[in-house]
């Protein structure tokens, strides 16, 4: 009853609050609607101002009329933004505003276009735009939409005002109801007090029955072997069974009211346990899960839990029961297996015995809880043990003083040595068996010499384990804990197993020692060689040299390790050595050079054979070199060379030949770099003339018809040949070989010379060399000299070589031009192919963005092309496309790019063409193609018509894909509208 009274008051209060809220909201909506109506009127007024400013400027041309236009343009954008905020998310009104905004944008564009035409051209140009009535139609649409929006807002205002009057009436009624409710609540409270008294009596009787039931349940829980914990909805421990109490070692008073996860969970799992509990409260079914418990003694126990929630009749959780099983022993066995696997792998990967010992120490300590570990190694004489590697983990909770004491214990151990049966290491050494000490700090020094230092550093439990290889003790592992602990046989067995694994490391180290002995024998072989022998790594650092190297260059083998040639020899010599080494590494094959190295008596020449040393994958990791001193042999060769220097004529000819070869190389290089035959012809005159000083000449080309030979490049001041003649007028072209005309030889004179019977002078001479490539004569190399003796045998051979080089270069250039044409041209239409079109369009788009210029796109398609194929055959269709390609190449600008897009669909790219220009060009093409008469097999195929789609960047897109899609869509609309027409793509709407 008391609840009923309270609920009644709450309900009345809620109704009153709701009434007040409605009243406030109604007033706010009325105000917002009034602002919207005012904004619409203001928006229409600003548009009128903009139109008025435009008309004043068009009529007078005075800039002052543009001030109202500019102000109105800015105010329109602000007013639209305010209306968008005021309307919020109402779809109908937002749609109307979007339409108004689009029309305003179009209207402002027309106004701006008119102003620009008036400013840039004249009044008549602007008047033509005004006469189209586009602006008036758009303004009329704006007025209609604004009127509709104002009408809807006025209707909304009327409804809101009616709702406001209703809300005020409801508020008055609420006050009356609230007064009545207070009176009724007083009566209900009196009745409630009586009912509460009766309920208290019944509750006491129920509590007595529940106490008996709890005692019965507690007896059952304490007899169960599993762990049982009962939590309230807040996660606090309500009770637990006897098995749980025995494991955790806390009393009931210590746990009463504590949160389960704070009392027993390890820090890393607190959030996980709490999250699982919260998920259970939310009704989620949880599978079994595992987590650690931390009993009062501190030793972790791994428990697997299953959870159950007890619900009350209302469906909410009253208690949560955790039932767990201790699986610590099973987890310990799995941990042993994992530790053995990790240590075995780490030991196998260790480089040497000390590193393996350190790995074993750290892994065993971290996995089994030891705080400190050390190794003891037998001395080489086998009489004592000395301390080797040590390891210590982070000591949590220890003071700085304890840390210093532990460091003193470590340093003290480094200074000790034990004999057999002395101390823990000595006893383990003698017995070859592990030994456990529960607390080393309380033992007398006779049993543990370092007991006092161990006590100061907090070390207590200790374990010593031998590492055996057969019957030989290789080392002793000793571990310590900060806690006293009785012997754990399982732990001793685990550590002993690890120690056994370390024995395998010794076997590997012995194999390594055998390898070192083998290397020593190899070094002995190298040292007895009379040649200089050495090994360098890929960075050029010496890793091995023989005794001969040490003797000649005065550096011992240990000092030279890690050094490079730059540390031993002069830099210019070291550069040569390093370059040769890198060539060997790159070639991955043996190479041989003559190298020079400094000796005490001067430079000596060596014949060096170098080869790479490679790993199993074939990758080189070093260079081995064997260098034999050939200085005496080189001296003999030099003496012979000095004798040959007397033959100066040969040397002169050799120099001339070298010069010719150099010039030939330069000529060949430059010709190979030329991009066209015209460029090559321009370079030939400059390249060939230095090869034949004192001579004039020309390079002739044979026309495609094979009927004319024409001079393409000439040089010199006394050319004796005609520049245009027939191929049969030259003996060289007729014979397919060089032809020399000289007075002593009496060879017939070519007809293309000035006189076929008598040369211009008695001493004049000439040579014609056909330029052949792939068995075909491409042209003619012609040389003539006004004086005899210039065209020697060597010059004639050189002329043949030059002709071959020029012919090869020209053939390559022609082939390149042919391939270039084929790679970018469609073979049927002769237009550019699609790949070239895409590349060109991307280039023009970048140029358009840089220059802020438009790019026009025309996508055209032959109407009823399938009819040509079906009626006259596919050859007729090909003829139509071929003639269309000729038509486009003839009637397009030089800057336009005509391409075959695919099938009968073609594309034109018009750089710097606006939409109107592009449309006009499309109309010209559409009309022009109708005058094209296509014949196939002497039969006229009929009139050809085109459907064309027009798009312009940036109006219809900024990317090539967007503008092509827009043009293609326009083309298909032209097809759909009846063909033989031009359709402009739809403009992209401007973002608000």
C-alpha cells in the first residue's frame, strides 16, 4: 500500500513534468517555425536583390550595381545554412530546401554567366542569355517552392499554436489532479502501516525455517571434495565449504565481505575473473575456465571452475555458486614438458658451453621459482672448482640493502674455489648426485662455507646438480631461493634432466675443436706456399693470410684480420684490388687479373687468380685470392715492347685505327640514341666527316618505290655526285658491293657523277658503298676527294664499316618507328588505340587541372552498324570503320586525339574545348559524315549516321573514368532517343 501511494505521487509528478515539457517544447517549436518562415522570406528577398543587381549592371555596366548582387550571394549561402539547421531532419522540408538550394545555385550560375558576358563581351551577349528566360523560369520555380514551404510552415504553426493551447489546459488539470493525489496518498499510508506489521510477523517465522535449511545445505557442502564458493551479486564471499577453506588457509572472518577476485586472484587475472562474474550476472552461459588462486601461504594453485547463478522468482540473480577442482598437479607436469622443450632448443642453438650454461640457469630459475643460480666448473688441472656464470631475477619486495648483500654474495663466490667434498659444489662433484639443502643460512660453515653471506643476502633453500658427460663431471649447477623449503623430489628430477641435456653441448664443442685443428692444417699448407694467398669477406676485410703475405707486406696475420686493402696499401692500388674483388662477387666465378703491389724494392706485378667462396645457398660470403709474382716476366715483356717501339709506322697506323674506332663508337652511340631517321640524317654529316678528313660525301636513301635515290645528308664543299638519281645509275647499288672510282684503277664511273666519262679532275677519286641491312639496300654512302691518295685501302675498309653501322642504325630506327606506330594505332581505322587514348586522356586531365582549362570528350558510335555487317558482310563493316577513321583524321584539329574505343565506338579528346565548342564539333561531325559515300565491291553502302555523346571536364567529372562514363551514358541516350543526334551528358550536381 505504501508503494501504491508512492507510485501514485510519482505518476502524478511524472504527468506534471511531462505536461511542462510539452508546453516548453511547443513554445520552442513555434519559435523555430516563425524563424523558418522569416528565413524563407529573407531568402526570396536576397534572390530578388541579386537579380536586381544583375539587371542594373547589364543595363548600365556600372560596377556599383554588383554590390547588392555580391552581398545577396553571400547572404543566400548563410541563409540556406541557417534553414538547414532550423529544419533539422524533417525529410519533406529538407527535400524542399535541397530543391530550392539547387535552383538557387542554377540561378546564381546564370546571373554570374550574364555578368561575365556583359563584362567580357558586350550588352548583346548578356541580353541573349536573358532572352532564353532560363533565369526567369528558375526564379519562378524558386518562388513556387518557397511559397509551398511557407504554406507548410504556416500550417505547422497553426497546429503548434493549437497544441500549445491544449498543453496549457492540461497543465491546469494536472494541478487539480496533483492535489487530489496527495489526499489519497495519506489514506493509503495509514493502511500500509498495518499491513507492514503483519508482514514482519510472517518474516520471522520464515527466517527460522531458512536457518534450518542453511544448516542442512552447509553439511552437504562440507562433505563434497570439490571447492565450493557462494558469492552475492556484488561478488562478495557469502560462504564456502570446508575443502575450499583447507586450500586457501583463510578463516571465515578474514574472508567475510571480501570480493572473490581481490582476495585470491593473481594481479594478472583480477580483471578476467571480474569480467566472467559480470557476464554471469547478465545471463550469459560461461563454459569452464581456469585461473590461479593464491592461498594464504602464497603458493599458487590452478583451479578449473564451473559457475551457476541462483535466480529469484523475479528472474534476477541472488547468488552465484563457483564449483572448482584443483588441477595444479596436472599443470605442473605440462610445465615440466614445456620447460624441457624450451631448454633443449635453447641449448642446441647455443654457440658455446658457457652460453648454454647461462641459458640453463635463466630458464630453470624462471620456470621453477629459483631466485639465484650459479655454475661451478672444474679447473684444467682437475683439482678444484671455480665459479663461472651467475644469474639473478628481479627481487620483488627486497630492500636495497638486501640487493647489495646479494651482490656481495655473488662477488664472494667468484673468489672461492672448492676441492672435492668441500661445500655444496664440492660434495656434488664427488658424489655426482644432486643435493638439496632446506636452509643454507642455518648450516655451520663446515657444511656450507658461505652460510653467513647467504644469511645476509636472504638466501635459504639450495640445490646442487652435476652436469655429466659419461662419467666425467663437466660442471655443477647451484640454485638458491629466498624461502626455506623442504626437498621437492620432482623439482630435483626436473633440474637433473636439464643438466643431462647440457652434456650434448660438450660433444658439439669437441667437434668444433676438431674443425679448428683442420683449419690449422690448412693454414700450414698455405704458409708453405710461395704464392701470396689470402681470404677477404664481402666487405673487403681480411680474414686469413699466409706467411708469404706477412713477409712481403710486413704485417702479421692476427693484426691484418679485420683490416682492408686501404689500411695496408696506397689508396689508388687499394681501389683496383677492391674493384676486382667486387667483380668476382658479382660474377660468382673465378677471374684473373694482373695487379700491382708495393714491395721494398718498388712495385711488383702479380698475376692474381680470385674466386668466390659460397655458402650452401650459393651466395658468396668471401673472396679467396692466389697471387703469383710475375715481375720478371713483365720486365721481359717491357723490353720487347721497347724494341717494337722502333716500328713507328705501325704505331701511327694503330693510333689512327684507334681514333677511327673511337669515332665509330661515338657515331654508333649517337645513332643508337636518335629517335627518328630525320634526326639520324641530321647527325650523320657531323659524325662521318671527322672520319674522312679532306673528303666530301653524302648519305643517300632509296625511296619506298625503289625508283629514286635521294641525298638525305651531305658534308664537305666539293660533292661530285648528283643529289637525285635512279638506283641503276650507281655501280655499287647494281652490284651490291662497294665501288671505287680512281684514275689508276680505271674502274667505270657511276652515271650519277657529273660526267660518266671524265671525272672533274684527273686526281679525283670516289667510293660508293651500299648500305645493306637484312639483305636489302637501304641507301648509299658516297665519298669523294678532289686529290688522289685520300681514299686509301684503310679508308675504303672504314667506309664499308661506316656504311654497315649507318645501315644497321637506320634499320633499327625504321623498325622502331614501325613498332611505335603499330603499338599506338588501330590497324583497321588508323586511329589511336584505346591504350593510347587512356594515356592521352590522363595527360590532358593533368594539363587541364594545371592550366584550369576544360577538356572536351566526344563518344560516337555508327548507327545501325550491325545492318552493314548483316547486309553486306563483315568486310563492308570494316570498310565503314576504315572510311570513318579517314574522315576523322581529315576533319579534326592537330591537337585533337581521335581513338577507337572499341568495336564501332570511337572517342575524340578535344583539349581546351568548352562544352559549347565540343557540342558544335560533334554537330559538325554528325552532319559531315552524312556526305561520306562508302563503297564496298563497287556497291554504295548507303548513308552513314552517327550518335554522339558529349562530356566536358570538369563539368561532368574530374577523372578519366567519370568523364568517359558520362560521355558513354550520353551516347546511349542519343541511341535511345532515335540515333543520328548529339546528346550532352548530365551535369554533376553541386554539393551543398
